[in-house]
């Protein structure tokens, strides 16, 4: 072992702020008040924006969706099918984790194929949350 550390890329705070703003703005175009959260590559909250009148629980759920997406590098909604295909113990164990959110609205943020964070959106239907999160990723892609 030559080193005791490694360099880890993580989303910049300005990009995180842009992402949550875009997700909330997209929610408005859909007629839904959402909360959007971005976490860095380590799962630490970097940006949060809650639209007026979005559900209070949306704050925590958005953060958990982002945390789930960055933890595994998968969209949070992908877990529904994955867990259906696995054994009961895995389904029960993973679902019991405090910050696990196995439903749509959390997407990893990638830069050059490297996971640098994730966004989570909550407050609308699952499809609306996914649409808002994707709009944020599309906005970031246009800026890079």
C-alpha cells in the first residue's frame, strides 16, 4: 500500500444549487410543488430547495431518495424490481434501513461516468418526481 487516501470527485455547490432550482421549477410546470435535495458523493446534503406548499415530509423523503441513489449508483426507483427478484431477507433488510427509499425520484449525478452525487425529488407522483429529477440532470448536462 503506497497511499492512505484517495481523491474523490464530488458535485460542486453551484451545480447542486442549479439542480434543485431546476427540479423545483420543472415541478411548477407540471403543477406540483416538490422538494429537491442534492447530496455529494459521500451522501452529505449539498443543496435543498422546497417549493411553497410542498408536503413537509417531502424534505426528508427527497434527501433519502438522493442518499439511496448515491449509495448504490442506481435510480431509487430501480429497487422495486430488484427487490422483487431477490429473497425475502434482502427485501426486509434493505427496506428496514433508515435512509433507504426504494421508489422513484432519486437519480445519481454522473460526470464523465463518475458518480459525483445524486438528486432526490419528492412531493408529486412518482412519475412527476422522476421527471423533475431528470430535468435537473438534463440542465446540468447542458451546462457541462
